[in-house]
């Protein structure tokens, strides 16, 4: 009953013209589903930065602040793997100026004296470094390709070589010491650093950004005496530019968006009228089916009204010539029969037929078997127990419609009879 009602409603809706068909489905990116990975060659960039840093080691407070400021330079290449996560790697130069005890001074020494018996010294720190970066603006505020400003915290690690010059004579002739040892200590120092910072980017164009890098480093250096390795605080600030290669943006998955249909008053009234008519047809079909089932029950109970021949089939499923597949309206017949079978507790005989006026015995036998098997499988798929369905074939033309060649279409069928 329920399936018949749904079927009737679907048929009624099918007859209603598709008023929304004129409005096309659009496809848009949906950032809520994340972003797709770009090709490996996309989202690369190169950065050039220059600025200054200040030494803050043990003895540096004995020098004026301005005397501890040295130049810095960085050149990086990097890649963004997503709108949030990226890395960069490259080389850097640090001019490190600070104070140490006069007797322990290393590197480029000057006559400038600090307080408490200290003097100024200078190192040129050359090395390589890498950072892992997180774009918190895209993370917290959502990715937007044309955003002017992005805040990008990062952490990283560096490996450096401290290069300095020794005073060979009192006239100030300087040269690089290289691997020279003094008092058993290599004067060419190899050191490490850890760092954290905030990279501020300002969009100048699709491929170019202005950069402001605020950084704090802990650098390992020989700055407080020969052979003494200490960690030096080294804050710095740098300005620069970055250039982005190939594709610079990210693509979200594309999803279809169905238009919201808005009908005029006349269209809405017409649709309402059609639905009301469909409801009336459904109610009438339900009433007819109910009356038919009541008459059938009265006949089976020995009532005065007999509405069908007990030997008549419950249903006949027809097939086109040389076809064993259920087609067209015959699918509705099988579905309706299945509903009846599920409401009853009976067994049934399914008989496959093929007309004897076309083809040959071999072809017709195959058609009979295939047709009855097709109907049985369709009923089983609807939930009818296979044990309730017996199948057979018959090589005679329909015995209850023996009209010679005219009865051939009636024989291209499967009859379903209650046992």
C-alpha cells in the first residue's frame, strides 16, 4: 500500500513541468572542506632580507647600545605546502659586535674601551638556517588570496662559522685567521643557534610581498674569552622582499550549488492545484485497491460475491519478442505483486511461457527459463522468501487463451498462480 502511494505520487510529480530547469546549477569552491594540494612546483618563493641585530652577551652591558649593533643579511628559498604551513631554508650573514675582557679579546679588536676593563670585539658570522612557518592569519581568519597582511610566526635552527681577523702588527694589518690555533684553541669557530620570530608580510602584488622579520636568536659563540663557548642573546629586525613562483593561490574543492526556486503567485497556485489533483488520484487509487481486496477476501471466505476465477493467475508479466528482461510498466506489475505476496502467507507457482509460432524449440526453451528466473529474482529482491516461489516452464501455448497464432503475445509471459 505504501509503495503504491509513493509510486502514484512520483508519477504525479513527473507530470508537473520542471519549472526550475531553466535555472542552472552553479559550481563554487567550498573552503569549509579544506584546500586541495597544489603541484610540487607551485607555491615556491625566494626572500631577500637585510637589517641589524644587537649582541647581549655577558660583558656587552659595558658598551654603549649603538656600539653593539651589527648588520645582518638573509637569502632564503622556501615553499608553502598549504595556506597555513610552510618552510624556508638558506644562508645568512651576521656582523656581531660586543664587549669582552681585554686579555681575552678575539676577532677584530678596536681601541675603543668599555667599562670594567673590557674592550670591543667583532665577529662575522656566516651560516645556514631553516625555519618552519605557520600562517596564523590564514589559520584563524580563513584563507583569502588577496589579503594585504599576514602574520607568520616561525621557529628554526642554524649552523654557523664565526670568521674574524687577527691583529698581526701594531699598524692594524688584518687578515683572516682560518684554522689557526692559539693556545690550543681553534680560532675558526663552528657554532649553532636556535631562533624564533614573527614574519610580517604585506602584499604588493600577486607575486611580490614586502617583509618585516622580527627575530630573537640564541647563538652559541666564543665571545666571553678564548675557548669559552656561551649562548648569546641576539635580537634583530630585518626588512626585505619575497617573490612567489608559479601558482600562488590555493583551490578549495568545487561543489554544486542548487538554485533556490522562487515561483510567481500564478506558478505557485498552478503547482498547488496539480499536487491537490495528484492527492485526489492517490486517494481514489487507495480506495479502489481497498475495495478490491475486500471483495477478494469475501470471495475466499465463501461469500456470495466471487470477483475472480480461482484458477486465474494472480498476475501475468509480459515480455517483448525474444526478450527475457522485465521492461516498462511490467516492473510496476512485479512490484505490486511483491507487495501482495508480502501481505499474504501463501506459496506461488511461476510459469515461464514462449510462443510456439516464432523461433525454434531451443530458443523458446531458453526464453521460458530466463523469463521465469528473472521474475523470481525480482520478487526475492523485494523480500519474498525464495521457498515460497516454485518455478516451471510450459511448452504449450496458453491453455486458457487458445486462439492459435493470435494468442502468441499472451505466451510471451510469466504467469503467477497461488497454490
